[in-house]
C-alpha cells in the first residue's frame, strides 16, 4: 500500500490564515533537508526574503496553523515550534508573537 503525503485542507478560511515566520541560517543546512521539507509542507509560501536582522529567511505564508487575519490588519509574526522524536517531526505548532 502506498501512503500519500498529500495534505488535505478542509478549512475554507485557510486563505485568510496569513503569517510570517523565520527559519534561521543554522537550520538551512544539507543535513536538515528532510526536516525542512516536512516542515515546509505545512505552508503555502507567498513571499520569502533574507532578513539580516534575524539571520535567516523570513517567509510570508498561508497555513491552517495560523489565526484568521481580519481584512485590513497586518500579517502577524509567528514562532514555529517543532516537536521531534528520533529526528522525525511529530508535531508542529505556530505560536503567535504579540508585539
């Protein structure tokens, strides 16, 4: 039996679930490539740019992990929290950063 890795989105409001997050340079290594693929499949990236102040790539994305952003509000920033077990991702959580 072939297991599908396709993510099915049931939430019709996902188009309003915008967020920004950063992946630091230390994570962007060849040895972490599988980790990054598994992490990034949770997001539909709509913009990405290198941010020298963070020391990594800042992404703007859509994700069911993010809160719904009311029309006219700025896209919030998130800290992505990943729980790993034996090098495998077992849970991903987006914690909104309030400023």
